[in-house]
């Protein structure tokens, strides 16, 4: 867990989306975040450890539901 992160603690089971919109460009402000001009992408998602960019931590990190296997959680986004 990086400096300034209060949303998660070491050992927390979380899932992380592979991108996050800037929430500030005209497209995001107009409700079209899927067209974001400054989207942040996460690369290396299948690495054992990965540094998640701050915009993704701010809005696209979610607690892993109790009882959900980590392997199944990791497959949710590519299958969606």
C-alpha cells in the first residue's frame, strides 16, 4: 500500500479495474467516461505484484467479496 492510500491496508483482498477515467475532461464531464481523453491504464495486471496508478486506486479498487476465490475474481474483468 503506497503513501497516502487510506482505502486499503496491507493484506486486504481487493480487485482492481484495468483503467480509470480522469473524471475531468469534457467527455467525462458530459457523462461519457468511456470516451475519456486522459484515461489511466494499468499494465502488468497478471504480475504477482503491481503498482496501481493513483487514479485507479481512487475509484476502481473494490473489496473482494467474502468467499469469492481470488482466481475467479481475477477472471471477472477479462470475461466481462
